[in-house]
């Protein structure tokens, strides 16, 4: 059953700003997990890095909470800020960021945020629906990123000289995909809980 999104224009703008701030903050925070309680011998807890940041989680959380417009607008604002020279991307900012092989993944945030937000409000909020919308969004991000990598290698204009195309795909997509999928699932669960509390 299709539901109309309760999100209106003022809320779209509020969620867009929240999404922008969360994406910037998520870019600066490395994702980690703690060791299970039963392995804390001697009361010490170990923290393991997942090798990615919470950036992806911010994209999907805002899309699941604010809908398609907030999901896309927050990421457009993020890209504009970064390309204007504000150091909000992982490796800085500025117009020359187009030459980074990872820029395609950042471009993928916009359609991924829109599609995730659109799918998240197609039915009543359920963990399965929100998780599926986040995983579809993650697929879009990697699809756009891989397409950008292919074009960069094909035309030879991006800074990709140190890796072969296969190595770049492994380095930028395959190795990060499990951790990003876990973060996307966590974002969907958090969004589901918050939407139940906010009754929408």
C-alpha cells in the first residue's frame, strides 16, 4: 500500500539541514564496533575499525526520516559545499576533487538519497522496508561510483595511476561493501525506531 509522505516543505528543509550536518559529521567519524561482552577478559573492551566512516549511514538515515527530497537536497548541498572549497570530503574539498577516483561515489549520494527516501515512504514503516530502501541506495552509490571509475580509467583523466581498474574496484567498492551494508542496516533500524516514536 502506498502512503503519502507526511513530510512537508518546512520539514524537508529541516531534514535537509540535518542531513547535511550529519553527512559532514559522519565523514569525520570512523565506524567501529566493540568486541562482544563475553570476550572482555579482565574487563577490557576492544574496539575494531570497520575501515569506513559513518557518512553512508547519515545519507540513509536522513532519507528514511525526511523522505526523497530531504535525502537528495542534503547531498546536493554537501557536494556544493565540498566543491566550493570547504574541506567536508574525506580528502579535503575544491573543484579539483573531480579528479579523485572516489568522487563518483559522492555523486551517487544524490540519487541514492532520493531513491532511498522514496522507497522508505512507499509503505508503513517496517524494518524490512527501510532496510531494503537503504540497501537499494547503497547499490546505487556503488553503481555510480563504479561507472565513474570506468570513465576515469577509460579517458585517463582522474588520479588513478597507482592502481589497475580491477584493483581500484576492489579497493573502493568490494572491500568497503560489507561494512557499509552493516552501517546502512543500522541506520534503517535507528530510523525505524525514531519514526515509531514520532508516529510517522
